[in-house]
C-alpha cells in the first residue's frame, strides 16, 4: 500500500502511549521498545500503520527498521529534524555491510529491502507530524525523463536502477551546461563528488554518468568520445 494512502491520518491521544500494547502480548516488550533511540515515536507509528490497514504481524515486522535506523542515527548524532535523502542513502549502504549486534530481545529487522520500506514509512510519519522537514521538491529537467525513457527502451533498465541514477543526474544537470560538456568538465565533477561520497556511492555516480553520456552521444548532444 502506498505511503500516500495514510496521509489523511491524524494522531490520537491513545496513539502516543499505548499502541505498542495492542500488538505485543507482554507489556514489558512495549516498555523496552519505548527505551530505544526512536522509542518515543513508536506508539504513534503503530497507530499510523494500523490506520493504513497493516495487520499486527506486519506492524511488528516493520518496527525493526525504525529501531535499527534510530540506533544508527544516534551513533552518528543525526538529528531527525534535519533528516535528508542523503542520510537515508547512507543508511541503505550501512545495511549492505551491517555488522550491528542485536540487543537482547530487540525486534529483528529482517531483509534489508524490508528495513528500507519500513524506514520510508517511518520517515513519512515523522514528516506528517512535522518532526522531520518535508522532502524537497526537485525540479525535473526534461532531459532526465528523456534519458530514462531511452534507458527503458534500449537497455531494459528497471525503475529501481533509474531511481538510483536520477538523483545523481539531477545534481549533475543542475551544475553542468550540457552543450559545453567535455572531458575536463566530467573529470572535475567526478573529483568534486568523490570528496563528498563513499566509494560505493561513487560507483553509482560513475555508472549513472557513463550511461547518461552514452545517451547524450547517441542523441547528438556531445562528442562521441566522451562516453569512454
């Protein structure tokens, strides 16, 4: 079910202090979860998911993601009020190599894709309450959807792959004049981004740029040698 379907939800008094008891048999479990880094938000989050139509078993599974995210965020002194997309991307990378030791009887996260879906719901819940700032609205230059249509038609690319590429390409297009693109511009951009990102993040940037430049070459927007 899409996150948007829960946006009409409004918090109730009971959502703030007793919702965890509706899905856990033992009160001690609910109290233990309230002592987690994001514990003060978990009762309301349960109410949010309940309103969206989630079954208790699914809600219990979805609590693992926010708990894991909360521990990770607290170790890095990450302020939920200033949460950005880059922070979620860094957490996604963390999940791929996570070696966190689970606490005694804490909720298990499950597979990383389930964790991220749960975290997206949790962040949307925090935004709904005004705890976290709304996601910025990105202006989509026409060349980006044109590139994505080309990738689907000629490369059979999945939407997930294109979504990973999109945010990097939006940043690239914002600071680059495509009609003046050359090797020096590409190198300078890559060097600048490499100072801000991890190695795994840069691999995605390089793949996105390589495919984007190939698209530019095919459509006659830049010299043919640049894709190399």
